[in-house]
C-alpha cells in the first residue's frame, strides 16, 4: 500500500467515461451501475452548469471518487441559494479507513466555493462514516427519514384513494410550487423552469410511472429493480398520507417493495401507523466558506420539504 504522499486529487480527469466510471462505482458499492446511470448522476448538466467529478489517485490507481452536482435551494424568505450536492462518493473496499471520503468532502467544499456556492449538501445516515465526516467539518444536520416497506402493509386492501395512470404536463411543478408556500412555508430544492424539473424528476435512468391519486395528488414512481421509489408527490396536504398509503399498497399488490425519502417531520409517525419503517437520516449542509456558516446553521430550524427525486 502506498503512503499518503502519493495521493493526488484530479478534477474532471480525461478518460473517465461512463463505462469506466460505472465499473468503478459498481466495485465501490457492490451494486450494479449502468452507463446510463453514470451519465445521469455524474455527467448531466443542470441549469446550463456541468457537474464536476473528483478522483483520488494513489500512485497510478484510482482509489476513490465522487461527483459534485450544482443545484438551487429556496428558503421560505424567497432567497434562491446556489448549492452543490456531493453524489456517489465511493472508495474501493480494500482502501477504506484511510480518510479518503473526508479528503473528497474537503475538496468538494473548496471546489464549491470556487463556483460561488453557499453550501455543500449530502445525504447520510447516522451510523455511516460519511455522516461523521460532515460532522467533523462542522456541517449542520437536518433531520430526514428513509421510509421503506417491511413486511405486510396495514389495511393494504382498504386504500381509500383511487390510482390511475397520468401524463406529466408543465403544470405539475407549478401546482406543487403553490402548495410549498405553506402553511408552514418550506425550504425546497428549486427548479428554475419546467425543463429543469423534468430533467430531474421525469427523465430518470429507470422507467418512471406518472400517477394521479385521489382528487388532488400527482406522483412519479421510478421502478428500480424490485422497488417502487416514490420520487415526487404533490397534492392537498389532507390527501398526502392516504396517497402514500395507496402507492405503498399498490407496490405490495405488485409484489414489489416501496421507498420514499422525506424531510417532513409529520411524515415519520404517520407512515409508521401504516406499517412502514422510517429509518433516520440527515440532510447534511456544510458551508462552502466561513462567511456562509451563520446562514447554513440557520437552515436547521427551517421546515424542509425535499422529495426523494431531489436527492440526486
């Protein structure tokens, strides 16, 4: 094993194409990455801005990498903050425990500062080293939950809302924006135009099923392996929980699993009553520069409403 003096950090190196990158991430995570997934998560521009890729070399070997994608977060006061999100941070199994993720995270913050970002966001669970790295660097943790099906759903046969296929239109994000203003007003990931929203929520690397649920709700389900991922949900707050129940019940009838991500505090206890499991997580926010730290620390007290599909 080489010493740390031989470590080199490369930004957007040549030759890291989708086939090579997908193979490396498959080795890191132990789950298959396709070239289509790599292009979508790691190479897709947003709002005209190309993402960055960081690669950590030990001598001539690639040992770790991550992507940096650039987004907008809108707080309840109407301010649109330019942020970055660290994605697909992976280290080869035999190289773990050497602090490589922390190196990548520090480099991500530095790169984000160069590109005028307020903060670096990351999605983490409490018992993972990535969460501890964020914490060591002074990040703010915003509570979230990974909600999954586990065993049989309660009253799956008595879902009160009807589900039908739908066609996505440009009105979907506009309707959702009206609901986001409260009460209470929420902080969200902001999409400046319908095309940016469609690129993130609809044109995903796996098949996406648009649905209408009940009288007000719209949903986007990404079918990934044996799991129905609820990537986006909008509608009257009174129909939100019944809509989640209906989608999870449909997944169960299909013999599939259900998944969603939420930063809404009211979701956690509600979904547990349905028989779903809510595993704690954090939306980590690390100030890109010291001057942004007061702003980022204040985000912990806000009501956040991030969709599953916002995460990457």
